[in-house]
C-alpha cells in the first residue's frame, strides 16, 4: 500500500476509540520514565562513551523566563518582569557550558543549535551576544549548521530580528496559537494580527532560511469557523513550517491552566472537526502533512527527509539529523545521547546548587539497554516515516523480527482490523487513518510506559 503524504482520512468513531493518553515519543523511553536513580557519574560516563562514537552534536539551550504567563502553557517556565533574574541565570549557564564542554571532545562538530524557552528574547541584545560568544568559544559550530531560536513576537522589534540574523541565527520560530482576539484574551496572549505580520516581514527582510509558526487547536472559544480564519491568515503569512498542537488541558499538572474555564473549551466532536479542517486547509494550500502535528512546504528538508525515510524525532520534534547527540543546557533541559537520557534539575535553586558544587546539574536519567535501543529504533521508524521494513531491523540487530516481536504483532492485529495499519511479510505500514493515531501503534512496542504515568500524558488526538 502507498498513499500520498497529503492523504488523511477521518473516522470519528475510531478516533474516539483510540483517543487515550499516549506518549508523544520525542524520546524512548518517554521522559516520564526517567529515574532519580540516575547519577552525575552515569552522565559523565555517557559523555565519555559518546566521545568514542564521535557523533556530531546538537545543542539546546533552555531560557525559561517569560514576562507574562500564557494560560495554555505546558512548558517549564519562570514568569517575572524582573530582568535581573536572567543575569544570574546566564552566569550559571556559562558555568554549565564550561563544565560540560570540558568533557566533550572539542573536535566534535555542532550541526544544530537551538535556543528555546520560555522566551529567549526575554534576554537583552547584550545578553544574547554574550551567550552566543560563550557557546562559540567552547564548541565548534559547523559552517552549515542549523541555528534556530524561538521568539515571542510581542517583545521584538526590527533591530532585534536583524541582530539575531547578524550573529548567525538562520532559523526562527514564533507562536501564533490563534489569530482570534477572544481566544487570545482567554489565554492571556494578546498579539494583534498587524503585529504578527509585521514580525514576519522583519524576519523575511532579514533573510532567515526557515520560519516556523505554532498554532494550537482546542483552546477556549475556538470554533470550526474561527479557527478556519486563523488557518487562512497563517497560510497568508507564508511560513516554511507550521506546527499545530493539540491543547492538553491538564490543570492538575500545570496550575496556570486553572485560569482557563473548561466550559469554554470546544467540545470533543468540534475539536476533531477543527483538526480535520486544519489538515485539509493547510495541505490544500501546498504544505505536506509531515505527521502528528507538523506541516512543511514540499521543498523543506523535513518533507524531503520523510520522502527518503530518514526523518527522526527528538525533544525538538522532527529532525533531519539521524545520527547526532543532543546536549541540553539550562534548568529542566534534557540530553539525548545514543544510549542515555539525562535531565537537568527543574528548579533554579537546585540547578544553581548543583553548579555551585561543581557538578553536572543532572537530576533524572535513564541508561538504555540494547533491547531499549532496538525498541526505540522500531518506534521512531513508525512515528517518523509511517512504515517499518522488518528486514532492515533484522539485519541491524541480528534478530528474526516476527519471532522477536511475536506478541507485539499479535497485539497489532486489532489495530489492523480497525484500519490503522497493514501487516505484510516484510513490512508494517501505517494507513492514512493510522497516521492520526500513530502513537497508538508505537505504544505496542513500548515496554516502559506504565499506567501510573497516564495523567502525565496527552491524548493521542
């Protein structure tokens, strides 16, 4: 079976049937399974082992500060208008850069660099330049590296945008969420349409290679017709990539969401109709549906990588760099090495204390076994490319796929009967319907996600 990357079919009954909480599989095992038993020594040993593999690097820097809260937010942020907090944080971030970089082979090239948050443009231009110079003095940035930053369009001007480009940033991302003023008011993220188009104009004038915008469906006061207008305006902005996320209403986990009235959220049926319309409208306007929640222009490397079956996932979402070690810096950030996941301390106090003690600020982690690595490979193939060649896995891991995964293949049969996938002698292939519920397919191969973590997960759709 083959289908166009544009093809998506909806069966509302099936979507409701499989709409249970599942991991997003930006890692395997999911971040909910990281253990406090993981130590700083474990992290140091993992870095040492990664040097022997000499794989290229991806660096992520978490800048957690925001000037005001967005009520939909599920990120780890610190909300304050006191900019002095950033000064202290940068001092400690610099120390972490010095400590961690001293453990990493200086000849390893950085192919990806990303600043996220929070709001990276919470920093002043002087602070941005200072952090940029610190990173470049301790790491070897490849001439063709992807260098990206997230911004909040409410706190930038033309000078700020052009300064980022002059430093070396070549990719940029900003959140729209929704163009509708009523929705913006309800989530405390008021940014007029004129502001968004002006910011995009500056970005294009500055010559950034790629622009991503984020939308969220399922927010308060959204309707099918109102969100269709948001999609039309987003397409008019002409970004290279569009991410459309499903709003996970979890006020028991994210207290800021208590500011949102559950009664104002679109009903489940309308929310599904919004998602169906979104896929149709964006793909009808020339974008490729990459999977789950991402769209890209046909000439974008995400679309090309998926066509070539080389797309991968990590904590930044989809990536075109399959063989790479991700190092996270800053509070709450997560590193993803070949056989290790390691997360930094979540609170600023604990993060600072660890660095003051001269330690890597790791709080949780996980050491993957060879079995975990095998299962991760299977899950990521399914999640990223919507198919898996059994022979490829067999050759790589020296197994007989059908024997090794006999119980999983049996568990997939009900999903095949429901039309989510097709099983053949050498292939597992996700159908157009299954693309919407691919997390339900992937979880069959997951031996780590436990029932206790269900409240920590978002619904599959």
